[in-house]
C-alpha cells in the first residue's frame, strides 16, 4: 500500500497517469525513452530497493546529481517509499555541501558518479552513497528491469516528502519542509494557471534540484500525461537546436537563461515557431529583455511565474493575455494561494503602495527543518512572510519591487535595485547586470552596478545612459565590469557574493 484511501501523494500523480495512458511516452532523456507504465514500474523497483537497504519511513535521502531520468526516478522512489528527498545544488562543494547533508540529517545519498568525489572528500556521516546512473548497481540499473514489487509502506498526504533548501542568497539555506499534500495542491495550481496539457510537448532544461523545474513543470506535466523531454544541462545552443529540430511547444527558463538565449548567435537563425507557451520565473525578468523576446516572437504566449520554495514554489501568475496591459506585473494568486501586501505592522497597504507580500495556502511548507525560531518568525501573525517587497493595484495584481534585503539605502533614501538594473539593460552593450549597495561612509550604501558587457562600453557611457532615465539619486556611484555574475543553477544571482567581493576587494 503506498497511500491511504483518501489521500493523494506525489507518487500517486505518476501512478494515475500510468493507469490512464500506460503506453504513452512519459519521458525522453539521452536516447532513452520511458512510457508511463515503464516509468511507474521503475519507481516501484527503486523504492523497494531503497527500503531493502534498511531505510525507514521518514529517513532523509540526499540527491546530488545533474538532470537525468535517474534523478527523477530517485525522487519519485523516495516519495513512494515514504522517504524524505533532499535535493542538493550540484554546483555546491566543500563546507556548503557539508552543511546541507549534515543539517538535513541525511543518512544515504544518491549521486552522479562524476560528483561522488565531492561527497567522499568531506567524510560525511553517510551510511551509503548510491550511484544514480552510469555504474553497476545504480538507481537507474535497479529500476530498469525485473519484477515490479509491492511497496509495503503506508504514505499519507501529511507526511514530509522533500526538504527544499532556500537558495541562501542572503543567509545560510533553510530546509522548507514540504508535504505530499502541499505539492499535490501546487501541481493543480500549475495545471490550471499555466494551461498545461498533454499536447504541449515540453522541453525541460533547468535543474531538477530546484523546485521550479521539478514542481511547477515536470511533475504537473506528468500529471496531465504529456510527453516530456529532459536535458542534462541548460546549454543555449542545444536548447535552440532542440526546439528548432524537435518542435517543442513549451519551455521554461530562468531570466538569466532567457537573456543568454536572446543574446545567442543562433537565436535569429533557428526556427522557433513550434513554441506556443514560454514560461519565466525563479528570479525577476528584466523588462527590456522581455520586451525584446516578445518583439522577436510575437505569437508566443509568455507566462510570468512568481513565488518561492516555501510555497511549492508557484504563488502568482501573469498570463499571456495580461502582459499587454501589465508587462511588469507578477500577476495574481494561483488557484490555492491567498495573499496580502502589508506594512511592517501587518496592516494592508493601499493600492499603489509598497509592502511585503504574505501568503496563506495549503501549498505552504510546514516550516524550516530543525529551525523553530526561523519558522515562528516566517509564520508570524498566521501568514507566511515572503521577504519580497511588492506593490499591489486595485485589481489585485502585484508588482515585484525587490527582495526586501536587496533594497538599497542611499543617503537615507530607499532605492530598488531592480529599477536601476532595468535602466541599464536598455543599453545595447549590457549583457547582464546586478545592482547592489556597498557600505559607504557618505551614502550609507553606494549604489554599485556590476556589469557583464557584450560590447565596448565604459563606465561613463553607462552612467550617462542611466542619468537620462532615472532621478540623480538612483544613478550608480560606480560600475564594476566582470566576465560573469555568480548565481546558483536555478538562475538566481547571488548578490551577497557580489557585496562580499567588492567590499573586500
């Protein structure tokens, strides 16, 4: 028995699709193809194998790998076995990696063989490290053939299924405790709000360790019976080639990847006419970049997906037909989400004013793993406090101003870094930009632009460009040129690292 009679678990999502369309292709990866029936059977084999190793319901299992069919099977196997999956950013090494494994209390890890050395070097308190793929006895090998066993674990929708660690852009990551119930509610919000259907032929390229690709797109599309194609890494040239040659109809990317695609030499050469649904989210999309994309692909419907890991992560949606009047909005709440925009005292702000967006939803996490004080602070007043500064209009659409911690106090005046970034993105020689505040004796925080150029440009060129678009106090005090911006694999720019680098450097 894998779930109680009246509950719905994450692995039930796949089981139902397999019962409904067993011979339909569910997943394609690296030349391998799985029908829904085959994928469901693989999950049961892998779940039984994990339990045979002595793991018990509620044990944490770390996952340290790039995108693959094995990674997906590993997650769903944990869900079916009643285990708690702990996805790890595959770019992490050293003490950052140690912190997540130890803080989560993981006793077993599923790892790509190419990454295993990073775990072994840390002498972590793991009972076993299992290869995900490309090795004898791997999760993929175990799952691929043999009898389909019964998985005799009763899993309830209120059980934990995953610890989703926050990106840690401003502080040490916290593990959001996600239940089956929260994620299944979130999947339905995604299917309804993002118009997901079995005919979409989606391409998945963002990391599955991140909640957006796994829980907003791959699992909801598996729920509706779509044919899903997965790439190991988000290479712009390969993405453009696959869309052009394979005719994919739907695609999600973080804004930084959309920037890379729009700037790529193949962008204008490939036939992208098969695309009908384009999704962006996980961080703020620069307005000028979105304008360029919409101008280049006028028939393509863009969806803005906004939220954070703690809510599954989809909280609000701006649909294609809403982009014309409100291209800079993050939309309105998803199906199972209720929100307010409040001042520091918890009072609703008036339309047009700024405040913190707070949520109530069955999609929300149960709190942070082994962090009771942080949990109490986040859920104070009976609402989850997001840390996002937004404004709201009279029709309930929200507009993201910034992360509250990224608002810059310059000379006693608060400036949203996003506003300055948007102004800089209108310069043709700016490839990417992040604006941060650096400690300054005169200004409290000096507005500083960190720019990845894509052409010849000077600091004075950019400062003059911004002066013609923003009030003088919003103009950066300096521009730093870099080859690339630090960010995690989900596309979020790590502004904390930039502040540290240029404060000490």
